[in-house]
C-alpha cells in the first residue's frame, strides 16, 4: 500500500529535512493528536535510507510498547522492504535491520543497543523520540550519551514537562501545527470546553457529580473518564454500572486480552460498552473514533501535557478520516472539573484556547505573546524560557521601530540561533540612532554571517551590520583599535562613527568640512568599515 501524505504532513517533512540541512542537531515537531505523527517519521525513515548507507541506523524510541507496536506496524505496512527490527524484552534486531524500534521500558536498553551496534558495526545517525515530553529523564539521557553525534527528532502533541514549556531545549522548532487547522480542515472534530467548579476532595461527591452530568447531558454517548487512582476508577465504574451504563475501568493491571475485548466492544458503534475509566493508561497510544465525551479533573497535580494528551483521545472523526455532514459525531465535549489552588482563575479556559487556536503556533508575534501569557498563568516567570520570550518580544518591537524588516521576520520565525539572541538587545540599542537604509548587505557580510550559523536572505547592509555586531559580542571577537572610531565631542559624543545617523554624517561633512568629526567620518568611509569588521 502506497503511503500518501496529507499536505501538512508534507510541509512537516520538508521542514524537518530543511532544519537538519541547516545544521540543527536536535529539533522539535509539535503536532496535535490525530495529525499523523507516526506517519511523519515513518516517511522520514524511508526518505533517509540512502543517507544511512550500509552502516547507518535510525533508533525510534517511545515510552509505551503500544506506541512501538503502532510504529513498526505502519512501517511494515507502507514500506515492507524497509528493514525494521524490535529491541525489547527478548526481541533483538537482525544484522540487516537499520530502523530499530524500542521502548524505554526495555531492561538495560542502552547496554543491549550498544552491544547490537557493536556486533553489527552500525552507527546510530538519527534518534526519533515519540511523545518527547517524556524524554527529560535519565533513561533517555543515557541513550543520548551513547550516541552523542546522532541527530534527534522529537515529536509531541504537548511540548510541556509538567507545566513547563520545553521548546527552548531544542536547536529548532522545525514545525508546529495548531489544532484549529485540523478542525478547520475537518480532520478533527471541534473540542467544546465545559468547565465545572468542584472544590471538594470526597470521592463520593466526585463520582456522583460525573454520573449526574453524564446521565443528564451525555447519556448514550461514548465517554472517557480520567481519575487519579485505580480505586477511584473502579468505584466510578461500579456506580455507572449500577445505573445501567456499561462501564469498564482500564488500568495498568487490566490484562491485555481483556483490555482488547473491552476496546473492541467500545469501538463498535452498537457495542454495549459506553464509558471507559482510566488513570493514565489511555493518555497516549490509544484513540477511539467513537469517543466524543471526556471528563477530567484539574487539581494541583494536573499537568498541561496530561490535559492536552487526554482531550486528544476524543477528537478523531468517526470514520478516522474526516468529519462529514452525516456523521453523528461533530464535536467532542470536554468536561474539566475542579479549580486548583495552585493555578490562576481561568487557566483551563486559556490553556484550551491556546492549544486549540494559537495563531499560527510559534510562527508569529501573536503566539509569542500567547506563550508569554501562558508562562505567567503557570507562574513560571523566573524560568530561562520566560526570560528568553520576553527578550524576544522586546527585540521584535525594537526591530520594528528601526524598520529592520528582515531581522524582525527572522526573530518572529525563531530563525536566529538562540545563542545569539541573548546579545541582540544590546546591539539593537547600539544601533538605535541609525536609519533603516535600503542598500543590500555586501557579499562579505553575508559570507561572514553564514560562516557563523546565521543564514539570512534579503537583509540590508545595516541589518547585516547589526547581526555581525551580535555575532561579535557572542563570540567575544576582539577588534583592532576600536576606540579610534569614537566620536570625541558634540551631540553624539561617545558613539562609534558607524552608529551615527547617515543624515547626521552627511550634514557634518558639508557644514564642517575641516572638523575632527568630518575627518573621522571620511577615514572610516575610506577604509570601508561596516561596524565591527
């Protein structure tokens, strides 16, 4: 069967390959549940077969066996000639396999993988991390230490660890896809948030509240309920069953065969199972075309990641392809219950809106402001990423004021390497008195920037000078006789000659042709200085 990518999957694949081509080693892709992240990296593995050569390998990691099964199944289905092997439990890849699928639960994974690599004389060139919001623990880090030269592609629907944004941990956010885009294209049903206040902790009241809402508003609809513990799941299931609503608790201790029978019944439109109740088993790796109601509690232990993952279980269209007018399932209702003492009023509503409609995700200023707001909602204003976002917003404002349109665009699109962003405000303040100018950057400037990892097109000479200044500050470049270009008197005393407005330089040369300032300007122009170079 031929694999045909959807348009946004094509865009994501191109963005990933472009990002790696620009030299980024560790990149992130954010796509919502139901968008086909597994399809994306399946196609990527196929595209990179030539790049791997005879001795290269790709390692695909997940935290769940179910996700590993799905990955291998899709690879075998669409590319049966691709050599894909399992590494888990007693399963070991063969010598010919160059795509290795494994779960972090595999005992001594790093050691077994290293031994296989050594025996087969393979080199891991790429590591793909599925549901990468879980990768910040020692198990994953051990793997990365084994293969420090390998490129890494991390994919997730929820770029958070607990309630901390993790995008700053990567060299590049290569692609983001807002949930609203897929809803607008009828690839997902629209999530409708319904918040229910509940400040109590008593299990009986909690169970009674859910049962009441379900029977009054959603009776007969397939629902998923997320609760904190196995015991609460069992009590909830017993309560609903006592009311004639066929319900099952799904926990880590539910046998696999029993779980499969329950899922089959639930996924049958005319099956008896109406409600599934779970702690975290259904958070990732499982979706149902029939599920259209989700209940979840938001308390002090809630995480942003869990919220995004859980609501995603209900968003797939009932035919698995697209929402059609004749479908019964047109929306998914999300009942968020509770009001945590550790998050601000309205947090869930704002989180839901940011996740559903983030205004082109990370790609423009509006979403940057949304991310800043999210940090503030999470009381995360001391983190390095929050400070970085604030500085980025300031830089966008300053470049707009200075009419540095290309630099502004590149900052908005997160295309200037992060190591340089820490110095960009200092350079912008130095350039605050300069005029925009329309002259194009020189070839010498462009080549210098390219050599230092700043790939920029269409910049003016002034913009290139700014970026060179940033690079120089970041790399602690020494400049020869920098002080000789200081203006010694007048309005602009203390500034370097290239920081003077162009109109001011022209005026000084005409009005005071024999002055020290004119001689300084003429000398600088004759030597072709462009700032720091």
